[in-house]
């Protein structure tokens, strides 16, 4: 089908594998790391609590060291997901399938490169979140990580972050299977922003399709807008729509199934 859209094309790079945050890469080192930053408690007062900058940096150093592996050398300015998983498990967050882990990374401002957080981002994020200990993260931050309470503007920002953060290396796209897993996770754990039958039928369509091996950022972000602007598939008009061709194919597939 020719692409009749006037959208900027995104290159579909290929890759043998992707290492998504939730693909089972969580570090098993956490059992050897004590919660030595859990002694501080949050202060409830009219003024902002003071922060221990050296403790913030010490926390980062622990997780940066835990990031070192056969695949990656120790980098003092970077914490990868192996190290961040230690932090999450100390907070009783499952780094493999808890959407709050991605919300936490988004709130910390992990935007420079996929699948890692830099020391600069960590320090700035801890200062913004007013947390310099595990206890403060538990008391102050964890209660704010439910994406179901985000307004639409914040959700759109977070939703785009989910795509960008889970890219691998220099790839501009996500493998289809990774995108499907993320869509199911995001929409099953963020309230009823998208009807379950909509995102499940879309994921089923992608799984059955041999035409799309990777998902672009345009396709990813457009799916959220598509669901908001076209809640009823029967109202979709291919001739007047400006969506990526992927959605024309999806709607056509659904309509054919409805006729059977």
C-alpha cells in the first residue's frame, strides 16, 4: 500500500535483540547490597527538608558499581539498568514488570541516552524529588509514581519517554515485540486511558503482521492520539485521516474480522 501520508519518515533499523528494562535484565546483585541509605527519615515541615549531597552521590556510586558486568565496564558517571535494578529492589519495586520503575526514571530525568541514567541526571533528579535516602524515596516519591493519576499532558510526556528510554544503542526504533510488551504494560497499569480490547486487538494485529518488524516513534505516539480521537473503529475514515498507514491496515483488519 503506498504511503499517502505527509509525515517525516523514520528509518527502520534492524537488530538481533533488544535489552528492554523489563526484558529480564534486572540485576541479581541486589541481594548482596545492603540498604545503607535507609536510615534517614523524611521531615514534615512547612520548609523543604535539607538534602545530603554526599549521600546522593554515594547512592549513585553504589548503583554505578553494580552496573559493571562482562558486557559493560565500570563507568563512574553512568548507572545502567543492572545497577538501577538494585535501587528498585531496595525500594521493593519489581524492575522487571512494575510500570512505576519507568515513572521513577522519567521523574528523575533519565533522558540523555536509552537504558541508563547519568550522575548529573541522578543528582538533579534527587534534588527535584527532595530525596537523598531510601527512606525518603519510600515516603516521598513512591506514593507519587502511580501513572493513573497523571493528567493527559504529563501522561503524553511519560508515554513518549517509555519509547525513547527503551531503545537500544543508537536505534531510533523499537523491535515490534518490545513495543507490544510496552504497550500492554503501559495501558494495563495506567488506569483506563485506552480500552483493553483496543490495545489488545492492536497488539494482536501487529503480532500477526509480517509487514512491520519495528515501530517508529511516530507510530508509537500516534497510537495514543488515535485511541483518543477515534474511540469507535467504525468512525475511522481512511480517505480523510492523516494517521500513519499502519493504522489504515489495522482498521482494515478489524473490519474484515467483523464481517466474518
